């Protein structure tokens, strides 16, 4: 359903935003976060 897809897209956008913030703090943090997500 499109509504569910929209929610997932929104959550993904939030995740990208958080990762972007972590990128400003250090690549090691981003790597750790990516590992958790994966």
C-alpha cells in the first residue's frame, strides 16, 4: 500500500538525516550506525 511505503520513505529520510548529522561528528560513528542498520 502506498501509505505504508510513504511511512517507510519518511523513516528512511529521517535515518539519512541522522546519519548526516553523525557524519559531521566522525566517520567512525557513521560506520557503526550503518552496521547496526544493516
